[in-house]
């Protein structure tokens, strides 16, 4: 057994033995966001990101979490490694590894609070409060670092932090400091907003921040399942409920200030509405909160994937990037890895922006005189051209050609 594998086993055994505190989206939330980002990333970018992560400084333990062999296939192991790295910034808080804590743990990097208060039925932003939290600064720093000529070990640490911080800043309470008479310096992102009755022992208290951090795991408990059986289906369902095309015009690539503003808006308009001090949230509130959290995780994942694609991917031409995600064409159907006598040319609705990992056929396009190849999924087929054209008109599919 190699020294690296032995160290990996030690790291995992210690993590399993100690219950780490929850900060930001919990482990489940961060892994969901990373799963969605992975699906958004191209195969080329996935390989580059994993390769860079494996060059991380030894004392960070980042490379230790990837085991080069096992019962699962290589693609699954890489995806789960990438997902785990979204939690690395919380893992390093474990004081069982004092050197790692000293070199890498920064508690005030996980949030950046905008202060506000309710006044006369409205929201008043408070610009004169002291700055708390460096999440926005670090997002900008790490985003610049991965674009620079910095050595790969530095980029590895930056990638791990970006995975985590992008998730953090989409949790509304990581951008919020609500001021009130009882919390004149802010409620620390809802940590001071208690949801358990007065007099509840400290170790049994629950607060609003905890409520939002743990929202997925509380609604969908993990009954001793591995990530592939627990996280992956949840993330896939979130992507179904909130597909990337639903956010068209809202992705705002790299605009961290706009991302934070969204979280502040949710905090001021939704998070504190319909919830009371020392009271368990209502079923109505719980349902709305889950919906908001799922949307925020989906958006964070798409944005994270887009950043890594933009930085580490082969640059697309402007023409190629304008190819629509959905179009109607005649293709050989049903889809098979090799040609089959059962295949016929069928009019089909194609998705040229698939998010799930699969082996797919390619479709060629002539763009500005150049041949461009794109993989696709068949979403549905049509019996007639008239049916296809009606569907296109009803669903605003503009690229239709038979």
C-alpha cells in the first residue's frame, strides 16, 4: 500500500470519527451544487480541473481525497472527488489537523454580510455598518488567480475555494446581516435568530441559519446511502425542476456582486417573512424555503460550471457559441452507438446543451463556412412536418430545418 493511500485512509477515518460543524450549505448542499457544475462542464474541462486539483500542496490534503482505483469507474470517481472538494473549505476546520487549519482555514472567507433592517413595513439597507466577511474579495481573488500564470498547486487551492464560495454566496444568509433592537450589530446571518423555544439548552438550539444550511438533508434524509445513490438523484431532480435554460439571461457570468445582490434580495423578501423568533417554521414556509434553496443551488452549479468552462476550456468561436440549445432536424432514430437497420430518418427535437453524462451521437453544422460538431439528445420525435412546425411555433423553437 502506497504512502499516499495510507494517508488518504487516515484522513477519511478521522473525518468519519469526528462530527464536523456545519457552515454554509451543509455537505449535501455543496455536493449537489458541485454535481450540477460537473454536468455543466465539458469533458475537457473536467479533466483539466481534476488534474490541477491533484497537484495541490501536500499539507492541504486536497490530492489525498482522490483514490486512483476502486470499484467505481474512473469517471464516477473523478466526479465524486470534484463534489467532495466543494466541502474541503469546511473539512479543513477540523482541529485534528492543526497544520492544515493554520495554513488554510479562514472562517471569515465564507460570508460577506450586507446589513439591513425592517422599518415601517419596508427594508432599509444600512451602509454605515463595519464590513464583515471576505467572501466577495476571495471570489474575485481566486477567479483572477485561476486565469493567471500562477503555478498549478496555487490554482488547485483556488479551485477548491471557488467550489465552496460560489455555493456559500448563493445561500441567502451568507450575504445577510439583519439588524434589530435585539441584534444591533446584525444577527450573524440568522445564527442569532432562534427557532427553538426560550430556555432550550444551548446544545439543542436551532437557528434560522442552520435551518437553511441543512434544508435538503432534513427534507430528504440519507438512510445510509452512498453519494451516488443519495446526492446524484437529488441533484438530477433539481436540474429537472430548474434547467439551465430557465435561467437564460440570469446567469450573469462572473458578476459576483450581482450574485450577492440576489441572495440579499431573497434574505430581505423571503427568508425572514413568515418566520418568528422561538417558533418552528410553518409547513408553508418550509415548502417555499426548499424551493428557493433548490433554485439557488441549481443556479450556483450552472455558474460554477460556466466559470471553469470559460477558464479551462478551448475557446469557442463567437459563431459556435450562438448555436441554440434546441432545434428541430431529421436524424437517424432510434439512437444507437452504431448504425442499425431499425434506424430511420425521423424529425426530432434535439437538445444541443445536454447536462447528463452519456455517450451521444454528434451532429454537424455549417457555421460561417466551417463544419462544427455538436453532441445532442433527442427529446422527442414528430410524425409529420406540420406537427413539428406547430410544436416549434408553440414553444418558440426558431431553428427548424428538414
